[in-house]
């Protein structure tokens, strides 16, 4: 089996199962996410295992005449006849599914979902990049008969599954729930495994390449190819080049440890309203994760969200590391080896911050952060992430070193003491709880 054909266990499969059982054909389902995260593979694997038969229409390269079928959906019998003939597949009522892969390439097919779902003979799965789906849906009537799910790069548990390990994460979760340290030997082993996840990342093709070759240079080439695709996409959605410049600047911006993404220095010009529109498009592409400043963090964080004050992270930390070293044609194997062994002579805080943003987002949390000026007004306290927690909020400070002090976390909790649910310091040491603060090893982030 080639790396392109490798099938990985994904959590989104369970969401598809839930949709199939609960909706029973009353809606189509749209799997949306960044490119190359495994949407098409997931849809086809689900169709193969859960239906008697299926047809996959790849609208990026459809069979002759197939896309034109959806220009007129007045005769569904004719459309189904043509599809079965073109793909040489028999469709069975309520036992077959039709996949509209890369549906953004054929807006009329997406518009036809209303009639197709109403007909109720078959189920329908759509896949697409969110930004392209929206861009190409301007002139069509959007179907209300759609259930949407977001799909992300492989999370850490999915990565462990790919490593043939389904034991570690449940056991680590039990330790988290009990508040029990794991012990230094176990913790060191878990951190090494987690650093491997950061280096390889969660893009299925990169993971498959690692499993096939055990060679980080080969993995790096795959990640560079994916980054090249993303860069081309940004040029398509924004001919001014701003989106691409912002994307390329993400690692450098995080290393500055500034209180916000500095658009002026990145673009050599003042940010305009159109620039913030581009930020929104980039966020919708799901290639990046954006954390917005919450000026008055409370239940309903969006109420005090500042759309012009934000931090940006890459959606996949493996890609982030490769983008960080894009000044060369390839990333030196020595760098990967030192990163894996935690011996690279540099501050890795920005890498851990990126992976924590990725994990929080993959677990369904929206990203916010908060800053507060210190007395002289020239410096500030910064809490890296603030997440909603019931009717309160939970602040998170990230440390790759110097974990014994957490002035920003303390200042935040003092100022908003009546709003605090829990307080976390995420770092690279073993689990411990002290004075109301949970010191959480980075690999436990998804349990928050």
C-alpha cells in the first residue's frame, strides 16, 4: 500500500456514523477543512464500510459530462442512470451513498443537494475546503439540508493510533483525572513521543511517509509540498499577496513574543479593513488558527473579542516547524534530531504555543487570549489562552522553561477572581497541582 493509500483511524468517522444513524438521509453531510487533511479518504472509507455501494464524484477531475448533469435536476431518474453508467456502480435505495468530492469545484452540484435529499433515495457526503466552498457558492442557493462537520489534521491520539498505540492516551487520561504524576521515566518517554508528533505533524501524508521511511528528510519534503499548495491557494484567494505574506510571517511573529500579530511590519503598510477581511478568509481556510484578544474575558468571550488584535498559528505544528526553516531548500536532519531530543539551543516556547493552539482548536475550543498592562504601562502581563468553561473562564499560561513563576496567570486570576473556573500552566514537566494551579504536561492539553 502506498503512502497515498494509507488509511488511518480518524475520530471524524464517529461523527459520520452519528449523522447516518440519526438523520437517516434527511440531510447531506459536508466535511470541511484544510486541504490534505484526509477528508476524501475518510469519506470513501466510510462509504466502503457502511454502505452496500457508493459512487465517488471527484469534481476536481470528473468523468466527461458528469458535472453538467447538475445544471438541470428536474429529472433525477436520468441523473442517477447516467451516474451508474459512468461509474459502473449499481445504486440501491437507502443502501447507497454518493460522494461529492471537492464539491466547491461544482457549485451547481451543491445547490442540487436540496432536491437530492428531498428525493431520499440515497445518502450524500460532500467534502471541500471551507474557503473555496464559500467563494464558489456566491451565486447559488445554499442548501439548508446540510449537516456540517469540521475536520482537522490528525490530533495526538490519532497520531498514536497510527503508531499502533491505542493504550497510552487512555492511561494518561486516567492519570490526569486522578491528578497523579506519571513519574520521571514515564514522563520523559511520553515527551519524546510527543515531540515526534510535533515534528511529523498531523497531515496524513506526512505521517504515512514517516511510517514508511522512518526518515525525517522524506517527511520534510512532503510537508514542503503541502506548504507549496497552501501558498498557491493564498495567491488565488488574494492576488494582492497579503495573505501569503501573513502566512509566511507566522513563525517570525510568534518568536517576537509580541502582544499581537504585527501587520504593519509584515506588510510594510498600515492594515486596512480589507486586510482584516483577508485574515478572516485565512481563518476560514483552516490552514491557520487565530486567537483573538478578549478585552473583558467572561462568559461569552466573543462579546469582548477584538477582531483587530490577534495572534496567528498554523493549523498543523509539523507544517509550522517546516515553515520555520524554509530559508533553506530542506531542513537539516540534525535540526530534527536535536528537536526530538530537546537539545536544540533555542527557545521552543513558540512551537509549544502553536501545538497547544492546535490541540485546543481540535477539541472544539475557540481561541482567545488576554493582556493587561503592568504599572508603568510599557510592559504587560499576557495569558496565552483563555477558554470558556461553563459560565466561567479558564486561563492557560504556556511555559517551555522557567515554570516556577507565572506572574501573568497570577495577575489574571487576581483581577478576574470571580470568573475563574480552573487555572492551568502547560509545560514540559510532569503533572502536579499546587496552590490552585494545575501544572499540566503538554501532552495532556486535550483533556482540559
